[in-house]
């Protein structure tokens, strides 16, 4: 359409930017067949208006509202008409519609953020309760006297709750790139988290609370290990590693492998060590397929463990004889599906080859892992 604005008489109000001055817009309107109006009257068909002027209900807006035939639209309407060389339907561009849609989207965004925040709190509380249950029973691999945080005198909310919940919010913001000002009051905690530890969550949003299962189809029974890495609620953080074993017709057995006042490196090394012990796979290789492990030159035992995990055919040259017998079968860990946090996966690990995991020599020496 050569003159998409041929039937239009258009007025302006508001600041549309340095390159879109009123004089420039006037030339564009006239060049495309339209008429430029310096005032609002019965002949005016459109008022191009900024959101700011619409909300303030400036004189031009009030006049346009009184003349019911005037369509009050955003600058985008004019821009789309000119770029597409056609007279665009005004409905999606009406200021009344645009402002309502923006308000609705803002409400939905805040509602989504609030729900996500409440989910974080629930997950934190769940992890804290799990920590209390796991670390309050069972033996430790070393003699130590754990210390408990003390609430400030007269405080209704413990200092560790403030620190821990703040950390949860901070990590979630970073990985989801949320808008600013998404914090919520610490009263959200509602004093419902009296425990001293919570399940550790890394920067990807992955909670180090995993389950490893071994199923005996012939006898219709299964065994399960729950391996957890805990972080203290107080800063500087200390860490602990705990294991929970469950078998049919027997009560669960709990074991604290690393004492609760240990550094992160020690607790995480123990976490990886137990994962390796039960699944035959290195923690940093948990997402690799049997074929990928075989191509990297991993041992037949490691490749066969991945074969058992994924229920696939073993690569050529990989024997399964070491898995014979019920006691020899590895436990299986199913990683979260794609799209969900799967934990950090350091590419540098692939360069280590077949060597033992760094820092694990002597780990848990003398301790019988349940």
C-alpha cells in the first residue's frame, strides 16, 4: 500500500526518543498520505501517545477520550504501519489494552517469583529436616565434637536461618537471571526450620541428595542407598556426608561418614568415594554413556557398570564376568532428566584418565561403609 495513512489525521503527545522527534514523525505521516494534527478535534482519528502520558492523563489524552472516535495508540502502531506499508488494525496497540496487558504480565511475573521463592523455602526446610534425621543418628568416621549455632539474645529468627535462606535465594537468582528486587522478607521462614544443617545445593541448583538402587528381579527385592552431602546453616559453612541403607524387612541403617564440622573438600571427596564404591562409576562420569566411557579408555568394570545402569549392549571387548553374582552387581543411580539440574560436570575430569580421584587416598580408612 503506497499511502497506508491516507485516511488518518494523527496527533502526538509524549517523548518518543531523540530520533523520533515530533517534527520527524510529522514528515513521516505526511509522506505516507496522512495528515498531522496539532490539536484534537472531531476530525482527528488517532492520538499517538506514550505510556507515561496515558497514565498521567495529560490534556491531549483527556481531549481524545472525550472525542470517542479518536484511537489512542502507541508509537509501535505508526512504526509497524510504515515498515509493513499497510494500515495496521489498532486494537493490539490501544494504550488501554497495552497498559492492562503490562499490568497483567507484571502480576503474573511477581506471582511466579513468589511461588518459586516459596518452593525454595519448602526445599530448604525439607533438606534441613533430612539433615537433622541423618546427622542425629549413626556413627562418625572420626572423633569430633560438633558445635551448634546459638541464636542472638532476643532474636525470634536464628541467624543461621537468615544466612542460609539468603544463600538459597541468591543462587536461584543467579541461575535463572531474575529481575531485581525479587527478595522476600525473612519472615517467610516462619520459624519452622530449627535444624542446624540442610542438604547442600550447588550453583546449578542440584541438591546433593541422591538415591542408588539395586534390584533383584528374581527374588522380587531391592536395596537402596541414600547418599547426602549436608551444609551447615551458619557461616563459615562446614559440611558432612551421611549414608542411609534400606533393605526389605529390615529397619533403615544410618551412618555419618564425615563429621559435621568438616571442610567441603573432605565431605565432597567422601561423597564421591561412596558413589564410586556403590555404583562402580566416578561421580564426574555419571552422565556419560557406556560407549563414551569405553572410548575414553575406562576400565571394563566401569564400562560394564554403565551398561548395567543403562540396560544396553556392552561394547565389543567388555566382559561382564566381574558383575556375576548378586553381591557383585553395582547399584544404579538415575540422573535427573534433561532440563533439570544435574550437578556440576567438570570437563577437566576427562583429562585425568584412569588415575585415582584426587584427594581420596586414605579417605574413610578403617571405616566400614554400610
